[in-house]
C-alpha cells in the first residue's frame, strides 16, 4: 500500500481501495467530528468497498473558517506561483489517472477503460487550461470627469466557494468544480458525491502534492442522510460567497432556493436532453457514429448525452437501419469480467428501473423498439443493452425527461422550422448538435436551437477544455464553468477611484 503525506505531518492511505476514506480539513486528514461513516458500494456487484467519513456541520464550520483565513494569503499570491502549482497538479493527476483511476473508477462507478481515458484527458486538460487563465484576470482604467481622478475597475476573487460534484465523470467534474475558483484566488470547500469519494479525492491529492497551501482546499464527504441539512447550512453560511453544483435538476432547484434566500450567486450545471438534428443532406455514416457515441458513452450517463435524434423524413429509414446496425455492434457487459466492453452497468439498480419505466411507458404510448428488450442483467441488475426507440412524440415522457441511460429516441421532421421546434420542445437547454453538408445552413439552425452549446457535424458530447459549458435556463440550470466565462463567474468587479490632493467640494 502506498501513502501520501498530509500537511500536518501524518499520513493518509491512498493505495488500497478498502481503506477508510477520511475528511481533509485545514491541511490534515481526520475522521468526522462524531466519527460517523457511511458505506460506499460497488454498483456492479452491490458489495461494500469501504467506509467513508461523513462530515458534520461542525466539520463544515471548521473547514469554512479555515478557508476564510487561507483566502487572505492565497488571493494575494502571484500568478506565476499559482500557475506552477496547477501545472504540477496536472502532471500528478495524469499519473494517478494511469495508475490508480482505472481500478477506482471500475469499482466506484462501473467505469470502463474507455471512460477512464476520457476522464483523464478532460480532467488533466482542464487543470492545464485553468493554469493559463491566471494571467488573464484583468481590470481596466476608466476616464473620469473629475479633474485629477483615476478610476480603476479590478476583478477580484470572491472568497470561499462551495463546490459539489457528481459521480458520473468523477475526475473531470471534480477538477471543473474547483479549478477556476482556485486559480481566480478563491478557496474551496469540496463536497464529493457519496457514490465516488475516492475518485474525487484523486484530484484533491494531486493539488495537495503539487503544493497548494494549507486551507485553500477542503474535502468533506457527507452521507446521503446528512446531505440535505449540510447543504442548506453551507449554502446559507455567511462566509460562503459562491456555490457551484453539477447534478440533477431536482437537487439544483433546491440549492437555487437556498441561495435565493440570501441572494447568493450560483453556477448550476444540471440535466440535459440533447437533440441531434440530421438534415437530408447529412453524411449518414458520420451522424450515426456521433449519435452512437453521444447516446451510449458511459451508458448514457452524461448530462450532454444525445437523447433525441430528429431526422429528416427523406433519410429516416436509411439512418435507422445504419444506427441499429452500429448500436448492435457495441460491446456491452460486465467490465469486471471483460475489461474490453464499451458499455457496462449503470450506477444503481434504481437507475435501471427508471430507464425501464420510461421505455415501457413509451412503447405503451405507441413508440417502437428497434433494438433492446428492456431487460437488465449483471450481479446487481445494472447492465442494460442499448435501446433505439422509434416513433417517439413530444407528448411522451421519454421525449421530455432526461433518461440518463443507454437509449436514444427517434423523431422525424419535414421542414427546418419543424426540426428547430422539436429540438426546442424541452425544458432542458444544455447541449445539441446538427448534421448537414451545408455548414452555413447548419449554422443558421444551430443559432436557433435553445442550448448552451450546439455543435455542427460533431457529437452533443463535446466540450473542449476552456469552453464555457452550461445551460441557458430551465432544467439545465445557468452559469458557466470554463475559460474566461468561468473567470467572470468566480470573480467580482471592484471600483477604486484615486483622487488627487486639493479637491474642493461644491457644498
């Protein structure tokens, strides 16, 4: 077993997944203040993996106070020193993603080799991109009518940021939750998902090993039972200046409500029901490849997953035939028995039952299954084969609600206006895509689709490091994480005027 030195002189076990996971507060690892723990399970088998410390309100209070103190020095640290820490952390995380992440992701989130590789590219890339932002946090000088007065507008860090990240892309989304807030000079309280604490902890370890000063980043897992009270307490805490959350729209609405009571800023990246519009002149092979990837990567458990394909009626039959053939060629199974599978299990048996209900309700309402039989397999009944659902209409729940499972719905259209209306017939607004050989026509359509990102001849699951990912309201939330848009989210403007001596008041 390997160990990693903590910043208080002790050691924290990191190599054996069965070792208990502790909290990380004020530069040191510790159990929760009341020694409470919760079990973390392998979703594929249902077997217990390890016990994780469950933070209390007192633990969160201590972390917030520590982060508030650390903010005073971290916010003043020079850009070169911050950049160096982030670049070292990226190199360290890259090593972890090669050595430890494959086993951790396989155990905690049924992550396949392919999905672990995607997480590595994204997480490491986002850290390096955040490092590049440190010299781009700029202000301006404004002209003033008052003689001898100079007006400065500075962009300053906020203070302590509360970050909550989900289980489905654990390394990537943990980096996204903390990287831009930290590089802007804020300090961060990170609440990981109760389903994947050790995967999130890899990112924390990388930052610590890279030399992030004590108190700048705190890691406080919480049991599901304690989460509602802890979340409300932390969001409403007077020292928490900003909240970011990636997860379901149901929870996002609760967090937004807490924040509204104290008029607190949030970034909420929530659900998705991404449409892909396939025009009559599209390259069908390219569109089929993109839809297969976009709908089935990580068993469809991505907020940007392609859930609705809107097909021009003239190419619908050819597209369906090609899509079914491609989807049926995707290797599905238990990743613990066959590491070469592309799709493994979903993260809980409850997820499987939810997807099965959506499929069964759609079929009873007139939809047709072109492939898939709605069954579940595996030791914990979490593995589902891909499903292609035809003749889906906007009145069906499967058209309107995020499935977060390995399925894709097909609907046809005649005119471009009809395609746009179908794409926008959703409360979600996160991602979309359009396929056409006429790029300017596709661009015109993309601009009319209500989504934070709409890709032309590319999958809906496409966010490069530095791009400002986020929804434009509704069940996809609001606010942006990446690039300069992230800097704007995690800083605030400060006006400072410099007056010349000798000014005479007109009063």
